[in-house]
């Protein structure tokens, strides 16, 4: 399956909701008026593109319509795709930080239920399929199921995993995992952490300890800190990312469960408001369905007119 096909399949619910809304607006409509734009606004908001992005799109569409540049639903798709791609594909998006002097350490954070542990396994699979060596750190020592889940994935992937005792020091697990990665000449060390709400100061302090101890195991580690967010919660994902970022230096996002929601526009809303680069997106249930985010494929899938499908 091609990369675009994966994005098309994973975004089907969002695309269907969006395209039905757009196509229904302009059937037998001779002239666009405020009622038309209000309905279009509701369609865009429903996909959780967010108020800022929606306003930007509407202002642009009104301007183009008044100048006689657009007149159909297909025109709207093309205009919106152009604006969305400009938001997502800015030159300011930094490349992944890769450590030239040892393993690249990725610290995964997020709330319970966001799909963090499963995403770690899928990330490991992605890197392993590229011929890279990966070591996992089962740093979620507060939840027995979390460590067990990662162990099962590690066995399936034939990937080494460093574990700790239930209720033990998660920072010590991170330290040991990084040291194991150095000894084994790994390309990546991916460290799981306990799910936590940004409102829990004690848990956030524990996470800060993990980050600090990682730096003692390997200078400049962790090199990447990725927040896992469940896309299906829509605008709440934006709130979660915003508040979490106030307390911790997020370098990228992993957005899960895009295939299960009609709210895929939240990808754009987060990028627009917070500037966080989206690193990977979950487009399905299988190992291969976690894919590096591609702005072109995402935008094309989202605004593909029905006659093109």
C-alpha cells in the first residue's frame, strides 16, 4: 500500500465528514451568502481544525469568492488544501535530532489511554524495519500492565527491553536503558514513562527527574521528547498539548487513533497554535499503521474531492 493510500484510509472518517459538508453546501446554490459561510464554518469546526485555522480558511475563501476565483466545492477543496499545507509544511519544522555520538534517546510522555506504550512498539518496528538497532526502556513502573505490554511487544519484535520493579524508580530504568543502548551500540533508545495528567505536580516532578537522570547517562539525552496524544478527543487534544507543553519541553507529537475519528483536523490546530511538529500519526491498528507524518499526503487525503476517490 502506498503512503498516500495509508493516509487516505486512516483519514477516511474525517475526510467523509468534511466532504459531505462541503458538497451539501453548494448544491443548487446560486450565490454564496453569510448563511453559506456559517454552514461552512460549522463543517470545518466539526473536524476540530480549531477556530484560528477555520477563520483563516474562511477569510481566504471569502476573498477568493469575491474576486471570482472560486465557485464550487472543488474550488474550496483546492483553496483549503493550499492553506493547510502552508501551515503544516513550514520550513521552520526542525528535522529529527540524531545523536552522532551514540544512541538517539527518545523519551515518550503522555496521559493514560493515549496509546503511548503501543506507539512505542510501533516506533520500534518502524526503526527496526529501517535496519536500525533499538533498545526499549520500560519506565512505566507505576502500572504493571504497562510494563507487561511493552515486554510482550519487545518479544514479538525481538527487541531488547530494560525493565524495572513495579513501583520502582522510573529514572533508574531510563538510566539503565540508555547505558544498555550505549553498550549494544543501538541507534535508538525509546523510553516509556508512566501516564500522567499535566495537573499532577508530583507526577510531573517525577518526569523531570527522568529527564535529568537521562542526561547523566548520556550527555544531551533525551534528544527528543515526544508527547503522545489521542486524536479522537478532538479539541481536547489541543488543550492537553498546550497545557503539557507549559510544563515540559516537547519536541514533537505522536498523534494516535486518527483512523477512529472524524476530528483529524486537530493535527492542523495543534500545529497552528503551538508550533509543535507532528512526528508520527496512527492510521490504523497494525504495526505498519504508525507512519511518519507527511504534510502533503495528509492534506491531499483530507481535501480529496469525492469525484477523485
